[in-house]
C-alpha cells in the first residue's frame, strides 16, 4: 500500500460493483444483459481488449491536499489500481498521497490487459529561501529545469553507499555542469528505500550523499559550494513495495541550493 | 526481575534455543493449560510463584452518579494494572464473593481465601466524592494470614475527575506491585513517548503506559523522530528535520516548550541519555562519516567515540552502569549489526551474527539487550523483522514476536518486565501501532492507533 489517506466518495459505487460482479461471473457462459442503469460495458465472448484512461485533478498538490482520481474503462472484467486494490470499472476517488505517487491502473479481460498511469506530484512546502541571483519563482523553476536536464541523480545498490559505475557517471556529469556554472551551489540529498530502520536509513542516506559529495570534490567542485542533507526514508519518491520503486528511492539527488 | 531470571535460566539450560523454543511456542498455541503449567514450572523452579490476586470492586461511599462513573474507571484500571504487571494470577471478577468490603472491619477473609476465589492476596477499599474531591481508601490484605492480614493501607484525596480516578488506581497498583514484586517499582505511573504521523508531519506524542491519554507534545510541523525522555522526566531529546537536515532538539517537559540545544553540521540522530542524566550519546556526521558522539546534556563538550566507516547510529547506554553503549553499525558495505563498547569507544564487541539488526535497547538490570532483527535479511529474501532479546554475557537470544508484521524500536520498561515496540502489518509507517508485551514475549497487546512509531518508555 502506498502511503495514502483514502477517503471514498461513493460514485454510483454500489450499483457499479453489483454490475461488474454479475458480468464477471457470467462472461464465459453467455452474454448477460447488463442490469438496468449499469455503467458497465457489454461483454462478448470474443471481442476487443479493454480500454482504460486514468486522470487526476489537479496533477500537483501541496502536502495534505487531496486529488480526485478519475478512471474510465470499457470491456474490462477486472480493474485494479495499485494501492487502492480492485475498483469499479468507472469511478472517482479522493486520495491524499503523502508523497509524489505514480497511480497505475490495470484493466483486464480475456482478450488482454490495458494499463493507464497518472503521476501526482506532491510539493512539500520548503522554508522560504533567501533571494540570491535567481529572483522570482519563475526564474527558479526555469533554472531548476535546465539543471535537471544536465544533472541526473546517482543511484545505489541495496544497503550500499558505494558509487556504482552509473552513479560515478552521474556524479561526473554533475561535476562537469557545476564546473561550467560556478555561480551554482549544489544540495546533495541522500535517500534510502522503505525497508529497515528509519534511524539507520538516515545514517545510510548521509553516507550516500557523502559519497556523491566526495566524487564532486574529486572532479574539481570546491567543497564550500556543496551542502549535503539526509532524508533517509522520510521523504520517499516512490511508495510501492517493489524493487523498481526501492531503486528509485536509493539515491543521492542533486539540486540547486538557494 | 523474576521473569528475567527465568529467561536467563531458560537460555542457559537450553543449548539450541531455536529448536527448543519451537515445541514451547506450539504448546503455547495449542493449550492455555500447558501454558499455565509451563509458567508454574519455571516460576517454582526459581522459588517464586505467581501470586493469586483478587481485586475487589471498591465500595461506593456516596450515591451520586458521578462517583459511580469514577468507581467504574477506578475498578477497571486497578484490575488492568495488576493484570498487566506480569506478577499475578488474577481472580476473574466472576469468582469474587458478592460482598464488597469497604474497610478492614468489613472483610471476611475466609470468603476470599476459600474456593472458588482461592485468593492469596485481596485488594479492596472504598471510593466516594466529597464536594469536588475524590477520596479513595485502599487496602491490601494477605488472605491466608488471619491474625495480621494487613499489608498496605493508603488514602488518596484528589480532584474528582475521570483522569484522577485513573491516576489513583495507577498509584495504588504500583504500591501493591512494589511490595509483592521483589521491591521493584511498578510501571503503572510511567509514560511512553512516541512519534505520531498526521498530515505528513511527524510530531512527538505522550501516552500513559497503558495507552490512555494519547496527546501531542510537540507542534513543530516537520519530521521529528526518536524521542528519548531524560531519566528525571524533565526533558525530551529527539531529532528533527530543519533546513540544515536532522538536528538534535530538546523539549522541556517542565516548561512545556522547546529549549535551546546547539545545532551542528551534518545529520544528527538518535539521542540517548546516560542513566545519571548528565550525558547524551547520539549519531552525528559533523566530522564527515556518521559516528557515535557523546556530549553533555546541554550539547557542550561533544566528543567522537567511534571511528568506523559507514553508518553508526542508535546508541543506548547500559542503564545499570552508564559505562557501556550498544549501537547499530553498518560498516563499509555491510548490513547493520548490534555492537557494544565501553563509553570511551574501547572494547568493541559484535553481538549479532548476521541478518539486519537495529534499534537496541538495554535492560535496566544491564543483563539483556532487546533489538529489532531480520535474520534472513538480504536483497529479495523473504523474512520478517521481529523483536529479540539477547543475554549480553552469553550472546544467547530468544525471538519474542512472531508473524506480527514488521516490528521495530523495542524499549524496556523501567521494571525490566515489559517491552514496548512498534509493529506494522504491511511494514509501512501509516500502519504502525505501538504494542507492549512482557519481556518473555507474552501478553502482546496494542496500545495506540495506527500512525504511531518509535516508542520510548520513561525511566520511572
């Protein structure tokens, strides 16, 4: 389960659940007429694969706010959304993710599987930063976008803070960009996946940020331009319990330090 | 203390605990009778049996509805405190005599010592209100001693409120436990500090030892973790996220506000009080690598104790001596293990033999460690993280939790008979609850709602 505080909004829920149950059990035998008022599609013994759309409104929120997830499927016999479990074929639900989250919908029938995704970005309000050369939020956002086009995060193996070859490449690219832009100071943030002790993971995140910092210094970035911080598993990017998600969280993230 | 002795004996006399505990665990599951027999054996083998205790309903002294409600609270809390103590075989309320003696002249001991009550000890008394005051008279009698049965007589006079009825019951229970529990103070008046997750922020909260009175302490609106209360209950050290990362923070429980504690560079985590309250050990990366440091309680005279590559975190003093520390250390590419050392950094000894071991807590008598351990930890490996205890001298261990989700942050009670810990069925913070159990793993029960983590039991 992602860290979600889910509040159900019953959008024709009872009716739709009844309809989908009836359809799912009957689909191998014969065509069953949908009950009156059903929002579900007509199921045929052979036919098209499901279609699915998943949207979120709004796409970006401040921490603590809610997002309306809205999904529409056709021809599906089962619809699930990661973290919410089985859902009705067409529905709306309010969610309040604690972290930026990829919502992933899978619609299935006997003829195939269709997926739909939407990413909800959760902005954690940062303390007001002192204004430097980059004044104004628009200027900051543009500078951040250019920075992140040139500088990628460094990723780590499980329980390790050694820079892998790909992380060394990322750190070298970051150092090259920083050497071209001596006016930029960099914040290196260390993160860990969700497994294990929160206290230990904060120390491990510190070691990861430290390893990236050392690589930057070796590549010629002066130490006083680099600030490091560890978030351990306190600020997860990805909140699914899967290796791909854990890998996203095991990283040192570079950003402009203002 | 008796339980700890039993445990030590069990560990020494059983060469391979893993296999020998299995039939024991199965017996516990299969039959409550067998379980009782096991207790009978182990207790008698140390020369101390569980005491059969009757907690009478107290006699109402005033007929008003308010005191009836207060009496319900008092009777329930007193019974629960005595049952939680881990010392008594409590007489079910349905087996009590129908009489409710309010004073020594009203009790007829043969009713209590004879079958079916068969009590060795009787706690009884009276409760009433006078104006806005709640007055409780409590007695403890030895039911088998017909000549001089009185062990304890106490009178309490407080503001009439549900909370005071609760607190008086705690105080009376602790008086009983002190006298019948080998001179070790009870824990009914102790507090548990913990992390509470709400709206994306983590604040420090406090509750009574039994889960009552859950309420926030801090209102910082950020991520505050690892609360540790000082031995005199005056201050709360914890670690909190600000713009420069995690820093040690200090809250005065006497002043009810934050007090200054110096910030430093790096990530500063997991404070731990020395038993005399003079020193604070913590993890700090102010010199680069995360190491164990010790400073005085106001943050001055900070000195580095360890010098090891990799994460070093979660120190805890030996509360008996103050001369040793246990902590979790990762090494260069290692998975964390529990180590102990002298408080000057010498005599480092590794305690765990593999797996993923974190979050040590040292028993008040200095004899045992408890910690979170996933013995099968590794990339892709299945297996749970459970609470274990280990005898420091022999490094023999027993697993206390089984199939109860991911468990972490065990913390000993000051009487050494209980352990509080956090557990989550799905392993995530939003599913975490705080549980307590006896230090032999029995009487596991949840204390808090979900979204609660990192409990720390007060020292008194």
